[in-house]
C-alpha cells in the first residue's frame, strides 16, 4: 500500500478484518484477514466474483452484517471512528452521515409508498442538528436532485419510485447518499442492474461527485471494465481473501496473481468474433415480418392507460447456423421480441414464419408441436429451474412430453449434462445445489434436449459473473457449430454481442434502428444511438489501447475456463 | 427430511404436535378405556367429578362425561380433518383453474367465491344442515362447502404468482401438457401455504361442528363436544363439569392445531425459518 503518498488520514481503514460465517457454510470465513485503506478523493474498487465476500466487507463497515455473521478479528475505522464501538445513536449518525451507501437494486432500496423528494428530505432531517428550516431543506433537496443530473427536479421530487426509470432511481439513491456530504461513499454493485449507457452515466456521476467533494469511494463490482473506467486502486478478492491489491493501472496492466489475470481476460472485449456462419440454404429458417406489440399499463381510474411500444414493425430473418444478436437498452422491446417468437407473448400484428409455416396460427396441440423446434434460455438461472424438480427430470421432461421413453430421455439427459460441462451425477440433484453458471448450463441442456433448430438466448449470460459468462458463451458457440443451431442472442451488452454474433440488430423503443453484420455495426455504426451504446461499454478506453494484448490471452482464458466450472 | 428436522426444533409447533397426538391417542383408545357406550347411563345424574368412579363426573342423565369427551375426540377429529380436506379439494380446484386460466373463467369463479364469502359461514352451515338430514357425511360436506373460499383465494394467488415464472414458461416451451405443468410444476411450489391454511381450517371446522352440535343440529347418533356443552349449558351453575370439560377439550384441540399449523408455516416458509436459525 501507499500510505506515504498522501498526508491526509484515510476515510476508511480496514485492518486484518475476518468475518466468520455460521457453522455449516461452505467455508468458515466470509472474509479472512482483509486490509486496505481509502484516502479522501480516492476510488477503491473491490473486485471479485459472487460469493467472494466483497459485499460482506461493505456491510461490516456500516455494521449491517446479517445475524449469525460476525466480525471475529480486525478493525474497521471510518473517518477516525470504529463503528463496532458506537452505540445506536452514534451508529445512526455515522450511517448516511459520514458514510453513505448505495445498493445494487435501486427499486428495492427506495420506499415504494413515499415520494422521492420526501425520502431525500428525510435523510437531511434525520441527520442535521439543529434541524434546518423546512424551506432550506426543500431547497437543498432541489439542489441535490439537480446535482445528480435529474431533469426537472420540481416535478421529479413529487414522483413515486415506480414512476422513475432504473437510472433515475439510482440517481435518487445517490442524491440521498450525498445529502449529508459523506466522507465515504460505499457503492455495492451500483450499476449491475442498469444497462450500459445508464451505467456509464452513473459511474461518471459518482466520479464527478467524488472529485467535487473529495470523498473516498468504495466501489464494489465484478466487472473489470468498470474498474478500468473509474478506479484509482483495486483490491481483488477471492473466497474471502485478498489476492492482489495495488493501483488500478498496475493491476490492470501487470496483474501479479493468476486469478486477477483470469478476471481481466474474462472481460468481453468487444473484439469481433471470428466464427462466421456458412449459410447453405438461401431461404431463411425463421422470418419475422412487421411485428407489432403495444403494452397498455393501467394507471389511475381517470388517467388514460400508459402505452408502451414494445415492437413497432420489427422484421428480421434468421438462417440455419446463424447467430443474430438483438441489442438495446432495457425497455427497448428486445425480450418481448424473443417471447413473441416463442409465443409466450401474443403480438398485436405481424407474421412469424418458421421453415415456411406460419407460427402465429397454431393453438393447443399444434402449438405444442411447433414449439419443439424453437427453444429459449432465460436470463435468470435461479428462476428458470423448478426448485422441486431434479435436474435430470428437468432435462428429460421435454423429450418425454413428445413421446420418448423415460429411460431413453434420462440417458440422453445425462449425456447432455456431460456435454455442457457437468457430470452425469448432476441428474439426480436439485437445482439449488448448483451455482449460477452451472444452472445456466443446465438450462442450456434442457433447451437442447429437444434438438431445436432455433435457440433464443434471452440475456442468457447477463446474470452471471464475468468469468463464468465467458465460459457459457464459449459453450454456446461450440454447440451452435456442432448442432447447426440458429441462435437469437438477446443482450444489452454489446461486448457479448460482438463476440458471438454474425449479425446484429439494434433496437430502440420497439424499432430496429440499425441492422448489419457484426463487423459493420461495430466498426462503422451508422446511427448515433449505436455509437452511444458502443461508447458506453465499460473499460473500452483501456481495453482498446494499442498494445493491450487481450486477444490471445482472452481466447486462451475461455478455453482453459471451460473445464474449471 | 430437513423440513421434519426443522419442525422438531420448533418449540411451539412441537407443543402443538404433542397435544394433538394426545387427542389422537385418546380418540383411538376411547373404546378400550370406556367399553360402555357414552350414551349409556352409568351413574346417578349430577355425579360430581371423582365420585362413583366417574373421573369427570356424570351429566344430567348420569352418563359418563369422561367417556363423552373421549368419544367426542373421535367425532371432532374425524369431522375436522375430513371437512378440511373437502374444503381443500374444492378450494384448490377452483383456485387453480381460476389462477391458471385467468380471464373470463377467473371472473366467473371469483364472483362465485365472493358470493360464498359474503354469506356468513355459520348461517350458511345451519341452512345446509337444516335442509339435509344431519348425518356425519352431510355435516362434513356442509363444513367443507362453507370453508373453501379462503383456500380458493390462496391457491389462485399462488397460481398467479407462479404462472409466469420462468420455470413454468420453460416447461411450456419444453412442450409439457397443461395438466403436467399444473400438477408437476405449479402445485408443488404452491403447496406449502395451502397445507398451512388447510391445517388451520381443521381447527375452524372443529369449532363449526361444535357450534352446530351445540345448537342441536349435529348428527344425533354421535357424542360430540358441542352437543355435550349444549346439553350441560342450562345447569352450568350447579354442575359446571358437564360443559367445562368438553369446552376444555375443544380449546386444547383447536389450540394444538393452531400451534401445529403455525409451526408448519414457519418451517415451510424459508424466509421465516432462516430468521430463526
């Protein structure tokens, strides 16, 4: 560490911190002997995969650890105070006063029944003594909302959280965190739930506020792209232990630990994939023409329903063996498109043709037969497996529903499990025994059990850690070559789209704004919107630097990673 | 297995289970301990507890109160459990259809459910029992018919929650048939709260049956707690034991079932059980 560089005292000092997990966990300590410091005006990134204990550290700083999880040794000092020695009153003063925290999911961190202005107000009233005059508080709320870049603060402070977008909610959270000029801001995966463009804006906002006020920032993330964009220093965690720490450029350019290197390599670099589909047949396998869908959301009794345009004349074609990426921000209608093709959501108008046959007509048994050719892998591997169904059954049920005998279907399921990188014994276990990446492999096996010709991957890797993402992507790429699958890859992450797709469609508010081969869209985007999306890729500046030899290592990383899960 | 183990560690749930087992044992061994029918006059009328070999005294006609309480446990438990199961069968079917298919089906079924909910259950039960001949079967069906609406509502809510979960949609895309999706995926994931409410319905069913018997609307051939209280009510000032002992039996049984049901709810609801650990 570099204590000597700055004379000012650290805003956060963590020294030899160990946190014990309750007995029966997968390891005795959530965090073991972790030490680091954050100085004023410094951004320290805590990086690690899920389960590495990074959130535990943040929670320990503000004494927010769940019951049964205790600090067993080490000290935490926040602006000269040890939070564990504070009484209730002192702790309340510290939280939201000198040390503020923002969380990953802004919707669940805001009170749904209170106007956001009131919630910011509460932060000020709870902390400032003597209590300031109401007029002054209101003015301060307005200033804060303006500072975090929210448009029209007068109107916005009267809104309820559900009326705001994800990015706006996170801005409100930041406004609340900033309300009492904290010396330390803890941000626990603040942008993971947001899409790339919003992510960039929020990171930039945090960085600007940090510079303006000279506060220390502890940013927790799993994405080295984010680290490259904002961090001064990095602490890399694995299984609760510090693997490496140092200045951001040192760690990124010259990682000492093999694990750090793996994590950096796993960041999708938006390098164009070099797998090109050879299109044999000229006629498309799947054809979508002029798809139209509007969602009507009821508001009040007297207000007219809000209309959300999810698809406005979408047309696309997909050939055998081809991968088409559909990219766009949240709310652009990309998931609805996938669901409409699967007939999980009924379109208002338009045609879907599969191998020449109309996919919109069939009902009941005919629809069941038609669906066999198309399969979907959903985003959340935790929600898409029945918790009470064994993994083998989950995979075998599909073929069994179409008449395959149980024994045969189970044998095939075991084979598929091996194919996606799990063991045969996985068939007899329940989903909760697997990690997120393993579950997504099971979902892929389940979709492939029916030998579909089209696979729709709806944000299939978005919920996974970066390193696991790379492995699952590699698996998908292999499988599509092997099975000549046509794939629609729905994602908000352009880096991933670049790596896997032959062609890309960019969606904005239900309309296709740009379409072309991956190379065309990424190297010469025609639309400003596409350029915005590309610029927002985290870590782009860093990873695109000449001399950053990511490619060779990157591919090696994927290949060596497949067996690791 | 884990659920069972967690339940064994749940203090109030275990108290409920033990009490309930005591009632069940009493119901089972009643004919062995009291070989004479509870309707038989075995002592002098108004025998106080402990005299003439009648532990809990005799009633106005000299029938053994203890025998009545023991035989009453059989009736109460049988009617309680059978009618709760009947209510569950009706409620789950209606709730499942309503929640899964939605739309007009849901509209019609839910208005029907509301109709049942707006009529006071007890009044409807009296009406039904009075219309049909009171027998074990009609009483069970009657109590079942007035107790299903909460179960239907709960099942519908659970189905609505699970209907669009990704694993259900995945099963749909896998080509599974509707009945398999409902029975194999949605119901097993909705069953915990349904079981909890059903177990609590047993308690209300026992109370309903007692109330019906108290009013003289029970099966005249069955010795029931409610009937005993009803018969002893007029003389409660000089012979308290005739109503107090069956009353205590109802209290303990209902309490036991409620404790058991709540224990079950805590154990089956992972969020609550995590808080306990």
